[in-house]
C-alpha cells in the first residue's frame, strides 16, 4: 500500500481555492462562506495562492493576522487548510522596485509589471523575497494543526510563452549549466552538431538561448534550453520547499497542468510529497464525451504514475471555465462522473477553482461553487453538495486501495520536445505526439483497463505490456531496459518514428538500437498528406495507411500486415518478433481508431491482460479498479457512464454498491453521466 502522505487528515479532500483576500472588508460574506462550505461537505480549502499583496502590503511588512483568523475560524468548523506560497502572482511594489524579478521575452524585451506566473527564476532578489515570505509563513503557520499541506506557488511555469526567462542572468546560468554538463566546448559542439551551418562555438559567451530573433533551429540547443528551464524552475521550487520546511514538516505539493509541454514534470516528482494537478477537460465540446474522458483519464494516469501513488486533483471547475473558445457548462451529472473519474484513477481529492465567484477582474465569470446570486440554491451548488456527500460516503474505503495496472505506456517530455522539433517527416505541430499517444490508450479505456504512463527513466519491471508510440528519442539506457524487459517475457509495442536519435538528438548510425528486439530496421519514412489513399491488410481486414508510413526491412520479424498499394505494396505495415521470452511488435504505419481498437483487443485477449470487470462495456462506459491495499480493505470498481443517457452494464457477477451497501444484480442500471462504485 502506498504511504499515507496527508497524515493529519487522511480523508478524501473536497473544497478548493478559496480567495478570501477579495472579501476581507465583508465579514458577513466570510461567515456565509463557512455556512455554505459545511452545507457542501467541504473539508479543505487552499488559502493564500495569490495573496502576496495582502500578506506583505509593503516590502518587509507582513500582515498575516487576517490569514490566521481565517485558518482558525475554518478549523473551528472542521475545515482544513492547504496553505500556498504566494509566488504565483507578484505584488506591484516588488515588480516596480526590482525590475530583475520580471521575465524577459525570447526577443529580449523585459515584461512590464502585471499578469501572474511570470517571475524570473534566476533573479537573486526574487529568490530572496520569496525565501523571506515563505519562511515567515512557515514560522507562523507551519505547525498549525489545521495546515495539512503546502501548495508551492501556482501552476509553476504557466505563462504565455515557454516557461522561461531570457534575461542576462538566466542566460549566464544556462551557460554555466552547459559547462557543467559538457565540460568542454568540443563536447558541446559535437552533441549539437554545430559543424553544420558554421555554428561551431569557440567561446561559452557565444551561446544564447534559442530565440526567433536569433538561433531557433539548433535542435541540441533547443533541447538543452528546455531541459535547463525545467532545472531552473525546479531549483526555484526547491528553494521554496526549503523555506516552508524551516519550521514545518507538513508535506508539499505543486499543482501541475497535465499535458503541459514546457516543464518535464517527472523531474519534479522526487521533490514533491504528493503530486497534484488542475483538471480542465473540455466537456461537451465534441459529438460525445468519450475522447474528452480519454484525455482526462490519461492526464490523471500521468499524474499517478509519476510517483506510482495517489495524487490530488487540486483544481477543477464545478461548472464552466472562462478562457476557452467556448466555455460550455457541465451538463447535469457531468460534475459527478468527471469528479469520480479522478478518484477512480488515484486522486484523493476533488478541489475547485474557485469557491466563490470573483466580483470583478479576470475570473468573474469563471465557474465557482458559490455564484453571484442565490448562493446555496443553484444547480451547481446542489451538484457540488451531492458530490460532497458521495465522497464522504466512500472516503474511508477508497483510502485503503490503490491502482495497479499491468500495462504501461511511455510518455516522455524530452521525447515530446525533440519529436516536435525534429524537422522530420512533418512540421513539428503536425507530429501530434499527444494525439497519437491518446489513440493508443483509448482502446484500453474502452475496455476498462487501467494504464500507467511513465517516462523513459521509469522502472519497467512488473508490467506485462509496454506501449511506446512515436518513441523518437531513446534516452541513455532505455534500449537496454527494453531489451531486458522483452528478454524476460514482456510484450513491447512501438510504432513508426521510433528509435531514431539518442539523448542529444543525434541520429543513430550503423545500427538501430533495438533492431535485434524488433527484428527490423527502417529504410524509408513516407509522410503523405491528407489526400493520400493507401491501406494495409491485417487479420483479413483492410485499414487505412496514413500520416506517417515507415518502410521497413525485416531482419527476422514476422509480417502481420502488409501495405496494399504504392511502391511499398507488400512491405510490412505491422510486425511481430520473438526475442528471449517476450515479443516485440512494430506498427509501421499510422492508421485509424478502428485499427488501434482491433489490434489492442487482440493483444489483450492473447496475453490475458485483465479488464477491471470482464465484460463487454457499452460505448462511453469504462471501469477503473482500485485494489484493496490494507488488511480488511475492499477492492473497488468505479463504473463510469460518460453518456448523457441511461445504460445497462452487464456485470460478470452481482456486486455491492459501496455507497448504499446494497447488493446489486448482474445488470447495473446507470443514469446518464454517473458513476457507481462497486465492491
Ligand atoms: C488555473 C489557475 C487558477 C484559475 C484557473 C481557471 O490554471 O491555477 O488560478 O485561473 O486556471 O480555470
């Protein structure tokens, strides 16, 4: 069983961002909030996320009394505090007095004061001011019985451009980091292949971070700049953690953003006690909600897989966002099923942005639990309150379970960066790494099979099946790990545009690193446009061959499918190779959703991968299993209906409903957009 991190309050958390600093001059609103929180089953709120100006109105002058009163008052009503450090938004006195705290754009322009999530992570002044306020918060609140978790900053790196600052201090730190990494310019020049286009560096000072106004196309430079950005942001984050720990042993988190390209999140995992993320799927934006549910599930899985432990859904909207092209209200029931989806996949919380709607400024029309008018009586409030009850009823049972998938997919940030920068068969934005990844995951979601999503540095032991779509880069040691995995009996699936470059984005020459395992190498890669028509035949059926088509030379692999047309007619579009005790598959061609479903269904059957419940699920329904992880605990099955209409799910035997303890029959009747937890 994974260790309980939030020891002070080991319950499912329900609540979210509370920003009472907007209402400090309205004590009656604050009291009303507490009454409503109790009505909605709220047991934890996040405080102080954007409150720097209220907490330190003048440089060095702290005003913490209001916060203390708030924490005490909430605690007296049984509501715990997730306490934030306020670096998500800088106060004007700081940005005005010290311009170095403001980021510089890639074109070299210093930001004006304003916005948020935009501090320079290298600035010594920013670090000093942050340390001062974080330490003061730690001193005052670090041992408060109500404070259960530190929420470091907010959505680190979330900004309009790549999460980085191009100021001279950051550039100098980058050069220093490169010196430590490469030792000599000769090594760097080799890794970045600078002999091409006369890009050889003869002094460290000649290196500038990538910029549209300067060098945008040196792939090794781009990759290292992104890596450095993660390192620098993480370093700033670590300083914050150190500061809050001065007087406190309370665990720490940093709310992430799921598929957020700019920061290599798994690199933060060791410095985070419990992973958390902010979930804003675009519900109801397509003909049905299946793809959105798949996207949301994949995000939850990535979060869980980073520490292979439960995580928190730190933000979500109870109703609507305000920053998308169309901000669509969650239809009745969607709040229930989307929130339970998070719990099903490993979350220990359902938290919102935000508790009460702002009266003015940027987020006044963003959804909140408490609206502008008739607060406790709205549809949204009632759905939140109903969910609060549901969470409370399952909390203890859920706490003693964990997700244990047999399948893992490789999702790697460095691969993402390199793949979409590789100037290869398609323009970067057309490579569609995330979309491809999701299309390989969807069949598992449809069959109710949980999947871990790990990067190339992860331990692969213990999985039956590993899927690595568009695994363009092989980091050092990865090929060896895969070879051992297959050798020992693992099933490995990879696709076109995989295994082409090493960790520095230099192409492998002479031999493809997994040629022995896959039994092939790639001779050519075709990248047809959307009008191209070709097919391959697999298992007596024809599927489209499209997007990217590798033309491979088999060196032992068995051909399972062949292209039907063009000059590569008859060449392998799908192969299988036995290696050691295991098997490796290579999908050489892009294809349709139907192909992925048919192919993986066959693999699931052949290799006896277990569905959470062995049954044929109706379209739009999935099941996630949380296994008993403590003596006396129950294994739980979360059946989720993402259809707006009722469905009947045929179970393999009768189960109990966790909420009511009632024994249900073999036919589970489900309302539209609902979740039933069974045991
Ligand atoms: C998050 C952010 C919140 C709020 C929310 C709105 O990204 O952390 O502060 O802005 O989005 O959806």
